[in-house]
């Protein structure tokens, strides 16, 4: 089952409001919603556009740094 916003934020180690702000900014930049808005404490569900963005993001190569953290290859 997909996570709630709070669960996703906990997995990332950030506050849920920080994640909500980042998602809202990304949606504004892309011009389309990524998630279907639901009641509080319910699992997030991707929109059709969100599924396409997620599939494209999975194709972006990443590399692991010496500290084990994943980084995009264009970022030092």
C-alpha cells in the first residue's frame, strides 16, 4: 500500500510540511498535479501524469558516494 504523506516524510527524514511544500512546488513547476488529493492520513495515489513522471525519474542514473548517499551523477 502506498504511504501517507507523513510516512513518506518520515522515511526521508524530513517533516511532513517540508515534503508537502516541496511536492506543491514541483507540481507548480510541472504544471500538473502528481497526486490525487485525499483525506488526511490516507495513502497517496499518483495521478496519470504522476505515474509518467515517476517512470521517467526511475530512469535517471544515480551513483553512490563514499558515504553511501545516493546522488545524481551531474551533482558533485
